[in-house]
C-alpha cells in the first residue's frame, strides 16, 4: 500500500494538480479549492461513520458481510440524497452564484462516488485483503493522471484546460473505480440485493452516529480554512489559491500517516477483541510516523522558498511562509492518525468527539481573528495551533485510557532527535550547494540519527512484523 501510494499519489499532487493550478492561475484554482472544501464540510452525511464502523465490525465478524452490504449500499443511496439537498441549500444561503452551484453539483456527485469507494474498501480491509485494497486505493488517481496528462502535456488542439474539465475527469475516474471495487466486494458475498430495511437503518445509524459526529467535527477544523478565506476577504479566491499551494504539500505528507491508520484500524480492533497488548504496536507506529513527520517539517521550514519556487509560478513568498506553519501542524496530524485510530478502534468516541468539538470551535475563532489581519498566513497559524493541540489531546487521552507506562527513555530519545535534527537542518540549509542535494543529505543524516538515538530498532520492527504475520 505504501509503495503504490508513494508511486502514484505524489505524482498526482505535484505533477498533475500543481500543473493545473499553474495553468489556470491561483484565483481560478482557489475558486475550485474553496468549493471542494465546502463540499467536504457535510461529507460525513454520505458516510455517517459507516466506513469506520464497518471496518471494525467486518474485522471482528466476517460472516456478516453479505447482510451488511445489501443493506448499507441501499442506505448510502438515501444518505446521498440528503447530503446533496443540504449542501446545495447551504450554498444558496451563503450566496454562491450559478457557476459555483454548477461546479459544486459535480463535486457533490464526486464526493458520493468517493464515499462509496471508501465504504467498499472498508470491506476489503476488514477481510484483511490489504493487497487488493492497496490497488483500489490508487486506481482512481492512476486514471486521473492518464486523462489529465493527455490534456496538460498531450498537445491536444482546440481544448483549453478548464476547472470544469478537471472536475469531470475526476468524476469518470471515481465512477470506474467504484465499479471495480463493487465487483470485488460482491464476489466475497453469498448474496446481494438492494434492501431498504428501515429498521436496520435506524439501528445501524444509531450505533454509527458517534463516528459520524467525530468525522464531521474534524472535517470542519481541517477543511474550513479555505472556505473562510474565500468568504472573509475581498480577494478571497486568490488567497484560497495561495493556501492551496502550501496545503498541497501538507496533503501529500499526510498520505503516509493516513495509510498507517488504514492498516492499523483493523489490526487494533482485532487485537483489542482478543485482549492482546497493543502498546508495542502503538509505540512502533507512533515512532515511525513522528520521526518522518519531524523530518518533513524541518525540510519544509528551512527550504520553504526553494520548494515553492520549484513548484509554482506566482505567490512564492506568501505560500512559503504558509507552508512553514502548516507543516509544523503536521506533527499534530501524525499524532492524530496513530492515537485517534487507536481510540476509534476501542470505541472511545465520546472523548474523541469532545476533543474534536473543542478543536472546531478553536479553529473557527482563530480564523475569524487572524484572517482579517494576516490573510492566508493567519489561516495557516490557526490550523497549526489546532492540529498540535488536538494531536496532543489524543495522545494524553490514549495514555490515560490504556494506562500506557510513561516511557522516559522514548521521551529523552525523541527530544534529542527533535533538537539535533532541527539544528542539523538549519546548518545544512546555509551551505552553498543545490538545495535538493542538501535536502537528501538531511534525510540520510536524520535516518542515521533515528537509529543512533534508539528510536528506530531493526529488531523491534521485525518482531512486530513477525507477530502480525503469524496471526
């Protein structure tokens, strides 16, 4: 999964999506980016916690697959109608014009297809079919890359790249991927028919709504930044476009801990059901993700202008500063993907929802205060503060619930790694050599530092892999 996603998704983000933004301009792409994030705010209505809940259930009870697929597919169609009506109504209330509504309509359909794919993938992951799930996880992006590459670099005469074309290509790719995933899941069932069992719907939604509330709250503090930029500032579309330039790198970096969380959710759920000790797996996962996060944060802070100059044609200075703040918040995101996943697997939704509600309120307040004065940088600062505090909160909650021992050796090793890696990157960034070579040097030295401080241990990694393989 990591290999396929590292191969495909970065090319989509940095090759295709970046090229689209450069061709259409920051203002036009900001127009699309704010609409995309608006479509994500109520996205949870499409899923209502079904994906997380289903992944956990199928991991623990594979025999319920056929019954659940027949009922949940029907339920998702009904939820799609509710989602579309509410999202369009909200768009009309805040004053979106006809072009915004038109593109938003396409994005709404895309969100339904993507939600459907994620649900189907939750069945594959729950059945421990990780290789198949890995292929499906990149199929939509692979198709988009091919089609967008033809428009961008194929010298197709008579076709000017427009945001509308970009959205339609996504629609086709999601549709084909959903069809393939549906066929794979149906082959694992003993029967399938659309079953509108409203009693099942009530029971299922009652059990899954805490998951839905959590994702809704997190969606607000993760995605509302660009929407508020577009609405609060006179040049909001351009500011949202600048934010998108930096956010693209954060989104690509978040792929690594996100993939970890997908793998960890069924693992944690299965281990917790068997009452196995999850401390070693949690510690190993956290160390692998947080070390990588600190490395990326350092590179994006000390080489921020070079990265932006390499990727974009305009607004380099403001997007470089935005990147520094967003990537500092990435440390909180890494922590969330590990300990948030663990708490979700254990069903600690009440604690997570309280944390997420506080994070949403904090983020909105900070955006209202900072955006009018600092514009896009203010939004990045609001995101950084929110992500760090919510990540730390989940670490503390997990430590209390699972009674993790305070690992002083790990704390000291991690503190040394953070301090030395920052100083090392700061010094290397001042050298008069090609910055890409310097960034590679930082990666190599940071990797050696992780082993030298005892954060990375071959024996510990191999032991956990061996234990999981034997199961």
